[in-house]
């Protein structure tokens, strides 16, 4: 399983939610940063082969109903915005 790596595309500071885009497959999500850091398994899956795999601990937690952290790290996200 691979997970999305979302980066901010649009920052509307007056709202809590903003547009995030997966830097691997291009899927768009309109959610808060908190929601992106805790996505359920069904929304966290990314079909792109270059997407990162979750750590074993995160994968186990996700299989038991926990969330997956799908926010790209700072240095990854800055360079890849289109």
C-alpha cells in the first residue's frame, strides 16, 4: 500500500479548510490540515508507484481504525507545487 503526500495548493487563511493536492497522482482534497494528518485508509491510498509507503507502525494503526498522516514534509512540498 502507498499513501498520498498532500501539499497545499490554495491557502485561504479566513477558513480552516484549504485545497491540498497529492504531489504524486494529482488528487485534490478540500480539507483542514488536521484532517489530512488523520485520513482513513480508504482516502489515504495512492495508486502512484512513486508515492511513499507508510511506516509499519502507521500501517498497523491504520488497519485498526486509526488515521494515516498524508501531509508531505516541508522540503518535499515546497519544490513540487505546480
